[in-house]
C-alpha cells in the first residue's frame, strides 16, 4: 500500500516565505542546531553551500537560520527582523560561503559557541517542504530530522555501552524508534543518536549517565 501523504507535504508548511526549502527549512535547521547545542549560542559562524550560498540571501536563508538559532518557528512574524533580534539577544553571527563537498545543495555548516567557551559544529540541509536533516555533529556523521525527540549519548567505544543504554530505556518504558552509532575509530570516542516516541524523562537521564563508558547525555526535542 502506498504511503499516504498529508496535504502539508504537497503545499508546504505554514511559514514566513518565500521558500519552503530556503526559508522554512532554514528556520527549522537553525532551530534544530540550537536544540542540539543545548540553547542559544553567543556566536555563530555559518557557512552556506550550494544553492544556499548562491540564492540564500534573496530567499532570506540567512535571516531564517538566525531566526531558528533564536528559537523562532517557521511562521514567526519576527523572521524578517532576525538580525536585529539577534543583536538584542546578544547573538553575534558571521556568514561565509564555501564548497562543502558532496553534500545536499541546501546545506549549512554552523559552528556555535557558548559564553563558557564550549563549541559545537552542526551541519545539515533543507531537503524540501520544510523538512531538514542534520548530517553532522562535531566529527560524527548523523541523520537527525527533528521529527521525533532525540537522545544524544556521547560515550567511549567499548563493549556493553549500547546494551547498558538500551537496558535503561527499556526499564523506563521508553520506546526506541531508531538508533545509529558513529565512532571516531575503534576504542575512541563515539556518539549514539536515538530517536524515541516520547521525550526521555530526567530520571532516565540520570540513570543513563551512570552507564559505564557514557561521557555525556543530552535530549533534543522535536522541532
């Protein structure tokens, strides 16, 4: 049986225009990057690739990405004033363009900085109709759409970590929708990306942090 499509898959999301890919998708990409980072950064160095680089300014991609980093939704009427909103919120943003290689033409790479010096690279693309995919977090290749809550688990690549994490989730009644694991190399740092049907409770996060080999845990809400 063919998969049913929502009318919103055809006409696109409710948004401040002009483009679902270059504007609405860019807002969601910025919003998802903010969620993965764990809050609003104080500075953001953003590289635009491909179509984002060539037509992004005309379509408001730069404004949209900044709006997302500020926590705005694609239909927020403040999007056209995102630069002014960023200045007021203490977010400094710099844009450049570059060829990021064999990636989707609507790709942006965001290097985000917190006031305490913490830095994170988040790269992703807008694939049409307001849908996005984060394809890289730091040095790890990922695939995060933002459609479901996500559990991000940083850990050492060693036996038993995945089993320990999934055992905690099972005990807490958390249903896993998908899981992917990336690692730098055997025995080095690794990253677990787990999509769940419902947000993971704080009590579960406390238990996950106790799993041998886990070095960090963060929840990312659906956007």
